C-alpha cells in the first residue's frame, strides 16, 4: 500500500561528496558557518546561503531564486551529476557511539501522506508549511530526505544486506565522527522486489521531517491544479525520504528546563508537587528515572525522584500516558504556569544526548530554576499517537539518525 519508488538522484561526484555534505543550516554556530563558507567552496551551505558572497542577508523570493541559481552552478561545474536511470540508494550511517542505521533513500507518495498511509505524530505550523512550500516551488528540489520508519521487513533487510557486501559508492567520515556509506541500486529485479515489499506495508511513520512532508504535499496540490495534463506520475507527486526499519530508529528524550518557579518558594513548590507525586530527595547524586511516569528533578542543588500518584491522573488515550504529556498536565501547566510549550520563553529543552549533567550545570549557573529528566518515548508510543491521530507535545523526541543535506537530491 505504501508507494516507494526509485528516482534519478542528482549527487556529488565521489571525490567531492565529503566536501558537499552539510548538516542542517540551523545546527551551525555563526563561527562554524563562516568557516565553512570561507574555506570550503563545495559545501552545500553555499547553495542554501547564497547571500554570503555578497555579505548580505537575502530573504524571501529573492533568496529562493538565488538558491536555485547556486544549485544550477554546482550542476554546471559538474560538482553535481545526475544518475541516468531510476535507482534506490542504500544508505548507512555509523555514528560516534557505534549505532548503525541502514535504510533506503527513495521517493514516497504525497498522496500517501494525504491518505494517512504516511502517518505523523507532531503538529505543524501553517505559516512554516507555506514558506517552505514556496521555497520548494522556486528551487525545484529536495536536498534533505524526510526520515520515515517502517516495520522490520525480512525481504527489504535481506536486499539491503546483500548490496552492502559490495564496495560503497560513497564512504566518508564527518567532523562529528559519523561515517556515511551509500550504494546505488539499479538492478531491475531488486528494484521490483523492494517496491513490492513496500506495497505490502500498510503504514509507514514520519520520524523526523513533519514540516517538510506537509510542505511537499501542499506543493503537489498546487502543481497538480496548475497542470492541465496532470496524470499522477509527475515528480512533484513524490518527495525524497530516507526509510529505515523501526529497530534501527534511535529515540532520545528531551529534558525540560524552567527559568523560575512561577512566583513560588521552593517549599511551596514542593508542597504543590506532593499533591500529584511521591517525592524523594536524592541529594547530590545524579538520578535518572527508570520507569514510565517517574521523573528526575534538579532543584536548588539537589536531585529528586518524582513518582506519579496515578490515582490522581486519568489515562484515557495514548496521549495521556506519554511522559511529556503527564509532566505538562501535572506540573508545567498547573503549577509553573506554562501553557504554550512551543512559544513560552520560560521553558527550554535539552535532548537526552546532553545528559542530566547539562541540567545540573544550567540550574547551578542560575540560568534556570528547575530541570526535569524524562525517559525516551518508545517507538510503540510514537506509533500509537500517530494511529490515534493525536499529536505529541513539542520536543517530545530527539531522533537519530540525523541526515546530511546535498548527498542525494530529488528534482521535480
């Protein structure tokens, strides 16, 4: 039922791929960004930041047009070349912690997104959807795949394993010490087997890239209306994705940091917490929760364990049992007065790769008054939320792998 098709990727030449590949633009500090733009003429950052050569910030439609121009320059200079036939791309990432992720870069159907075959678990913001849709319409390509996950499948796993025995088309290590591998799969029999295997899968899930998925869907609708000869096979009916099995997905928690106690003293705050939690003072020792609905709290130089008093909390839906929702409904909103988790400046988030020492340090420095540590959301919880057409609170998951831009490009 899931339509997952091969495509003719535009890719860097083998000798330049490590120079082209870039992280998400927002993940660079200003110094890092300037260094790469100053000293690496092949970085994909030059394409998505075209105003840098003019020492000027350029926004809106003017920027989108210049992005398109820079992209065409990379093609004209043969930094990018396009494959001659439709291919799947087997992609493997081994990160510095030794976690390995193997999957398939392919084009997935925007119609499947509309029909809920591709399911989401996060809300999107309409103005961001439309901004990125307009960007895509002008530049004419996807450069960073949406991360999708599917139930483990023996047929797909066997095909991936077989092709990985050959020499990779790409093999490069980043300054983050992640090693990336790419194999081009153009064998017609193997392509048919993969396509058929995905057609037998009823549902796939967005792990990361909700706004990109929504924008690609909106773009497909715009271009469909504008094309009087629309037949459903045009490239704009699909968007590029990296599909990995559920067992490969790595989900980290997002811990919470709050700037103040909403006018409460430490003692008054603890008394209010006691209504919903059994509280134990753990002293200066780092405390990491070990069960769902248990939280770690760092306050005024000490760690506390919080155990939810379940008789005071109603769990009726898959959202109700989610720890980020429990924390929001029992502490953040009613006690600390934080209703808008996306926009309230009093709350900040630290993903689980930055362990509880980060929370302790930021509270001890006076940047925040209190921090909360959580367990990661499970893949089963994420799927249940998506299946029930519910959405998680913001910053509920930090998901790996994190993909590089510019390694494979999908044109439409």
